[in-house]
């Protein structure tokens, strides 16, 4: 057993929840980073006064452990080669496409797997060093699926939870993975394995029975040594209060009004906010919007689409191809239907601070969230939280985890059905205020009563109860 540390709650995630900011005098500070994972866990970290083990995001960057924003941060270094093999390779060109329904073909390379194993081992060692005796360790996401088992080997005293933020695929897809047994055994090192949707938890249970000699007895998976592992869904959420507070801020509201003017005061603003990722269905959305313009169902004076596409994983080939495809589609639509000073699509390839993001949410009449597959989709929940005015409509893909909870108030769509999406976008634009209000109430009831602190309490209570 390695020596123990002092933290009684440890989060282990691929990324630290901060970005490095260089100041004019050459010194470095850290600022909380955007992204679903960070948005979700930062408040929990603060509440539990824990340590967070993760990578800074830069190659060969291993500052000593430090504290910021009330969190103890423990950096794990990755070399440039490991970033290429473990992060861009196995995590984002093998697991990400495999777990998202093979929208893009996953690549299987033994070198990438070797790097994934080695890096998972490093994260497990770092966690073992900071965790106090009998600590709770909470491991995040697909980049670190081997850590539960590796950590248990180093520190059998720990209580280990794992949460997968992305979908977990059915047997027909998962079975492609040459290292399927090792991944399942890695996850089975945890006491509790959490998923976004119930279907993902049952996919995991049947795969663990098929490929990893676990047996499902009552609600638990029982392993050969008699240890039990619980697999369950815990749909993640957002910090509702943070979004609501920003949405109530007069400056944020004024900025929303200015945004409306800046895009030409159209009757309808449709909004998409996504990482530029092929899972998000941005191309399908553009196709539907472009066809509505082509058929004169809407005019560019009447409706504009604002599409925020956050730069993401830019060295991975499929993301480069996607960027080209999306930008070509935006260029075509604007070339065909835009006029000087009046593009039909306002395309923004950039990151924004939270207040600007909430201003965009307030400016939007229709929020279009149309992923081909998504673990949850926090943007859908953020839109709902921002709309205390009970206006606006949410068009939501049935392939987003959020559809389980928001199906009643949202307009559900199949993003592959372009005609269906066009009809639904028109319906959402032309919604009567009374129905909009009724739907938004339903949506807000769900999101307000199931925020991120409830998620954290439920999953950590379930873990502690084991
Ligand atoms: P994913 O985790 O796949 O990126 P989610 O919708 O679950 O998708 O979470 C994305 C998070 O990142 C949300 O909290 C959203 O507000 C934030 N976000 C997305 N795009 C931007 C952007 N351009 N600027 C700032 N924050 C963004
Ligand atoms: C999704 C994943 C996270 C990941 C985030 C940003 O939300 O579930 O694990 O951190 O995307 O992706 P990146 O590759 O930039 O960390």
C-alpha cells in the first residue's frame, strides 16, 4: 500500500477544473474553465473541501499541487506523445466515437491502448497519494475507466465511485473494442458506477456479465471474490441558481436586448450552443434551417440562427473535417440567403464567459439542441434555467440524455429526420405565448428541483451507503 494523504474527498478527472492565464507581468494565474464536467463538479468540490487530481491541459506541465478557488489541485503531467496517444487517440478517436454510436468510425491502435493504460496508472497513483485513510474517491469519465481497479489495487481501504458523463453503448457496439474485458474490469474496481441514463447502466450490467465474469444478483453485480458493484443512473444537472442569478441581472438582460438588435431585430432568433463536435448534430440543424429558407417557409429578416461552436479537440482529424463541413454549410446558407449586414446564420467559433452565454440564452426564442447522441446536454438545462420569463421554446433531440427528463415540455425531435425537424422548428417559432408558458413551467419544475447539488448528494450518498 502506498502512503496515505490527507484529503478525505478526492475527485479524479482528466482535466483540472482551471485554465492557466498569463498576466502582463509574466506571472501565471488560474481561472475556472468552461465545460460540462467542470460546471458540474466545482460546487461539489468546494462544499466538501476536497482535492482534485487532473491534467493542466498543456504538455509536460506539472506544477506542484496548489490551491485556487477554494480547491486543492493536484496536477498530473502528460507528455506531448501521451497527449497524442492517450487523449487525442484512445480517449477521443477510439472511445468517444465508439460510445457515441459510431457516428465517426472509431480507430483501434495498440499503441494508443498502451498509452491509455500507462496514463490511467499515473492518475491512480496520484489519487492514492492524496487520499486519506478510508477516503471517498470520485473518478470521472471515459478517459479514466481503468483508474477504479488500479486504485483499488493500491488502496483497498478507499470507497471508490465512478461517473460516466457520456453514453455507454449497447453490446453490439461495445463488443468491437479489442480491450473490452479490461475496460469492464477497470470500471468494476469501483463500488458504484454511475451513468446518465438507466439504459446505459443496464448495457453495462449485461456487458459485465458477458465479458467480465460478474453476476447480476438483485440490484448488484457480484464479482468472483464476492465484492459487489452497484451500477445505476444519476442524470447530471447544472447549478440552477448561478444561471438564474445571471439571467436576473439587468446588465445581462440589457445585453440580450442588444444582441437582438445586433442580429437585425428579427422576429425569431434560433440558438445553438455546442462544442464543435460531430455528436452535436450541427450539420443536421443547419440543413433543416437552410431548407426552411430555401422553401421560403421563413425569410432571413424573419428568423436568424445564431450558432455558437466552441473550439474543441482541434488536433483530432474528425474534428478538423467537421469544422470544414460546418463552415462550408454556414458559408453556403449565408451566400444563398444573406444580404449585406444580414447573414442568415451568425456563426461564432469561440468561447464566451458565463454572462455573455446567459445573454444569448435570453435573446433566443428557440433553443435548438439536436445532438445525434449526447450523454446529457447541459445547455438544454441552462436554457430552461435562464427563462424565468416563461418565454422561449426548447427543441431537443430524443438522443440527448436530457430527453428523459425534459421530454414533456420540450419539442422532441429525431435529428436524422430533417423534415420532422423543420416542422418542429416552425412550430416552436410560432408557439402561442400561453402554450410556451405552460411548457416552460414543466421544464423549469424539473430542472429547478433536480439541480447539480441534488445530483451530487444522491450519487455521493449512494456511494457512502455502500
Ligand atoms: P459537452 O459536455 O459535450 O461539451 P454540455 O452541453 O453537456 O456538452 O456542456 C457544455 C457546457 O459548456 C455548458 O455548461 C455550456 O454552457 C458550456 N459552453 C458551451 N459552449 C460554450 C462557449 N462557447 N462559451 C462558454 N461556455 C460554453
Ligand atoms: C465532455 C466530456 C468531458 C470533457 C468535455 C470537454 O463533456 O464528457 O470529459 O472534459 O467534453 O472535452 P475536452 O476533450 O476538451 O476535455
